[in-house]
C-alpha cells in the first residue's frame, strides 16, 4: 500500500528522510547540495530520500531562480515542502486552537464583535511575542533590524530569512528587504482566522518602526510568508511614515511595495 505523508515522516526506519524534510522545513527551499552539506550526507543519499519524499507528495521541486547573469548549465533544482509535508509535522493542536478562537468569537455574540474579539486576542499574543525580540532588535546595527528580527523568528520556529531588494535604477542601492518566513506554526489556524496574520504584520511594523507590507502568506496558499520592509528613507517616497509605536491597524492602507520587490517574491 502507498505510504501516507505521516507514515513517511514518523516511521523510525526513515529517520534520515525525516531529517531531510526537517531541514527543508527549517531552512526553506533547498537544493540537494545544500541538504547534503547541512546534514553531512552524500548528494546521492540525499537524492534517494528526496525521491521518496517526492513520491509521497511531501516535497515538490522547482528550478532555482537566478538573478543577474546565468552561468552555463541548467539551474539547480530546489525542493520545498508541500502543504501535506507541513501537515505531517504540525497537526496536534490545530483543532484545539481553532475551537478556542471560535469560542472567543461566540462568547461575545459572533459577527463583527466576534471578529474584533479574535483580533484583540491575536494582537495581545503577537505583542507578547514581539516583546521577546526587542532586545535583539535594539542591539542590531543600523540597517540590520530586519535581519535581527529574522533570527529571532527562526529561534521560534519560523525559519525566517531576509532578501535585500535592489533598486531598478542606476544606483542599485537596496530599496528595501523581503522578510521571508518559510514555516508558520499557525498557518492552518490563520486560514480560518486571518486576524492572526494581520496582528503579526502590525507587530512587525512596530518592531521595525516603519510601514511594512505583507506580500504573501502560507495561510493563503503561498509557499512562503513574505513581508516587504522598505529601506530607511524609502518609505517617505510612498507616504508619510508612522511613529514606531503606531502600527497600522487591520485594514489600514499600506504603501505599495516597489515592483522590484514583487518580482523577487520568494
């Protein structure tokens, strides 16, 4: 009989395959060479495990994007977890969390009041999480707060990375950065309660002291949660910046990211 996603990951005889999948979860889309280096395996061994994960529907492959001039040969393939792959890792508390948020909504009568109650809970939760990151961000050097936030998020299991977005002009100076979260522990709950994504975006804005714009979310079916963070001074060309302690509320219009940021979307 064909193996299910959970069986492939949990079977003790497939511990190495589990390590390969976990490495992709923690580090985002990876090539076979990347995985071999991180796990201390041969490329041939990694490819055998990737073939098994592909057959089980846990990972999918795509060509690596190349920016700038491309060398000879075909681009390397990257392997990313599918939704089924993520499901196999995190399922235990999804229903409990969804039931708790639905109870919060129903307790105040549902409807608009219920949505606002869930939003208030989400803001309180992410504000508490953001408090843990303050020291790291305050110690970061000029222009490195986004990287510091990514490191803090990764420590909490979000597998976050930063990609600088170059200007399309002559200067080629970065106009901002993409904060990419390759994993979201609450993605399945956020599908039902988008207030979680909105509250997280608000906290990012507070921590970074600037408008930010969410370009994609795992909860909405994208491969990566991606947030555009303008470079210092860049936000002023799109509109007046808010004070660091005045994050946009859910539904607030946020200045559009430049086209280069959308083209480089992870």
